[in-house]
């Protein structure tokens, strides 16, 4: 096996600390937050650690606001005012960009996780619940969310 191929395999099998799986950056004026899924060696697959890192990053944008089902019934104007108040003197981000490192935005779920839990329904359901939580959090963000797919 060539050294280059061996290196590619090692990179593919390497796991990143969760803090490295999603990189959060902000524009100089604070109005744009960029979340970069950083697992190009695994085609930015949505493994449980990536989903959890993405969820944590999304929640950190408005740390004083709980983005759960309770806001679904809240008046949108009152919710927006609450978000602005929660940021105090700081600039309220207006836009969130979700992008990824590498050539592939995301290859989807990490199917190896399903195999690793022997296709146990309960374990797989927990993975999908986490994914659902990420998607609902994106929907509930008061900011405009853009997926940057190149």
C-alpha cells in the first residue's frame, strides 16, 4: 500500500475532539456567525459527535435563549425583543452561515454508527433524536440561516 493511501486511511479513521468538529467564527462587526463542519476526512458525515458539536455551537449563538418547543407558541415580535435583550450591550448576530471544510458539504448520517450499535432500534432512535434536535434548533434560531454549499 502506498504511503499516500496509508496516510489517507489514517486521516479517515482519526477522530477529532468535538471542539474541532465544528469551528465557530464571527465577522468583525459581530453580525455574521459562521459554523464550519470540520471533518473533511470523513466527508463531513453527521456522526453523533458532529451533530452534538453542531448543536452546541448553534445554542451558543444566543446563550440566554432556550430554543425548545416553548418558543413555537411565542409571539415572534416578543421573541425577537427577548433575543435582543439577552445580548445586552453586545451586537446581536443577524445571520448564521453553516458550511463545511473540504469538497463535500456533508455525506449524510454516519452509517457506521448504526452498524456499531448492531442496528439496535433504541440506539438508532437516539441518533435520530439528536439529528432532529439539531434541525429544530436551526429552524428556531431567530437569525437567518444559510447553508453555504460550494
